[in-house]
């Protein structure tokens, strides 16, 4: 199994465990459960897309944003 796919699957199972722990609390937070459910659904959709389309076309390109004015040094105001 691809390591990226495995990490997504692991994250999804961790979210499932976190949802279960939230449900078992004395006063479960409904908004937190809904947020966890949304994240779990998004991970599931991503996992299914990668399985359906194949990993070779799902490569992720990392783009780094240039820092603006990185070469300017701060000047002292007098």
C-alpha cells in the first residue's frame, strides 16, 4: 500500500476513534462531532479518489510562495 494512502487511512481511523470518545463523554459536543464527521468524510473522499484514479496521477506538486521584501533590511527611524 502506498504510504500516503496508508497515512490517510490511519488519520481516518484516528478521527473515528476521536468521534467515539466524544460521544462517550458525559456531555458530548455536537459541533465537534459534526466537524470530525466532516473531516472524516473528506478523507474518505480523498482515499476513494486515489484508489479510483490511481496514485500516479494524484501526485501532489509542492509550490512555495516567495516572501515579499525578504531582501530588505529594517531601517531605523530617527
